[in-house]
C-alpha cells in the first residue's frame, strides 16, 4: 500500500466511540504508524508516553522512531497542541505514518477528515467536503465523495476498547487503507 500522505488528522463530531477507535484503525491500516491524541481531554489510551511529556523533555531527548511494526500511541497528557508544534513536526519526520486524533468539538475547517456514522435523519452533520462514513445497521443513501467503511465486527471494536490490536487482515481495517490513498486536497 502506498501512502499518499504521511500524516492525517481525523475527528468524529457525532460519535465518541468512533472518535476513539477510528484513529487506531487508521493507524493499523497503515501497518506501522503513530497515533497522537491532540485532545487534552481525550480517551485513556494505553501507553506511558504522552504528548505533554514529549513537550517537557523536548523532541531531541526522546527516541521518536518506530521500534517495531504496528501502532504506537502517544496519549495527550493535558497539553494544548499549539504548545507541541515542534514535537509534532519531529514525529511526522520520524514515522512512516502519523494519525492525529482531534477532539469531537474540533471546528470543521477542512484541516481534518471527519469520520461520521451513516445514520438516517437530518440530525447529524453532513459536511460539504469529503469525509469517512461508517456504515451502520440502517440503510442510508451514501453521500457523494469520501470513503465508506463496512460495519466493523463486534470483536474488532471490543478489542480496540480493551486495548488489543485487531488482526491486520480484519475486513474493517483493510477498508481504512482507502483513507490513506484518497486525495483529500
């Protein structure tokens, strides 16, 4: 799989669970990736390294390169992303793929890819630009543009929520590969 972009920022304004697992799935789809949580109030991802500790220590004092294949996670630790700009640039340079998780209240200004559940009705947001759409149990007309993901298996979501990585051949993870190869410009 060829990555079109070395780093992608995503957010889910409508679904907190999707907002927590989508960055992990996108990272798993890349093979070797770093997921960085830019939300100071983000989920309790596993791992010891936080963005706040990297900012405090400085990017040159920490080995930021991948040590193995798979997904590594940098929890936020309570730091504002603007304070971490130098560290974020160093992370992008040191990893083949980086996923930035933005908070659900991120302003949809085109700087990040929205991940939205496909549900009926007009109560959820429908962006004017491209997005990632997550299929649900309802039959809903698919919006033009973006990527539509199949429904994930319960074991896949349950594994992510329990801190376990899914099998790389998982159908839902394979579908996320389209997000890396899509042109989001």
